[in-house]
């Protein structure tokens, strides 16, 4: 299996959930399951994981109007995991930036 954790999701909503509810979001490999995600987070960040929720985010259809024609396409779909850590555990996502 290839790399499971692709990148963390750093948005205002996920940052607020990280501070208040100890939840962090990651874009993960499409064929990974919850147990593999739990083990990957534990191995990479050294924290204890309480629960993992996964969802597949569908790509959005995009239309762009130009002078000559209309361009249609879509953004890529991906799998997202919301990881809840046990009390007292934190992940510092901003140290690598």
C-alpha cells in the first residue's frame, strides 16, 4: 500500500476544531481504512487516537466562460479523515511550515 496520509487539512474550521474539540483533518489515500489511518497518525505524530471518521468528498463541476468557448471540467474527488485524539494529546501542524 502506498502512503496513507497525503496531507493535513488546514482551514479555519479544522483549526477551530483542533483547538476546541481536539480533532484534526487529513486527506488520505482512497483505499485506506480507519485502522490504517489510526496506525499512520499514531506512527507519524506519536499521539493516541480516540476515533476516526472518514468521508469521500466529491469533486465540484466547474464552468469557465471565455471569449471563444465555454470550458467545462471538475475538480478531483478525495477521501477525508477526521481524527479525534484522546484528552491531553495535540498535533502541531504548523511547525513544518
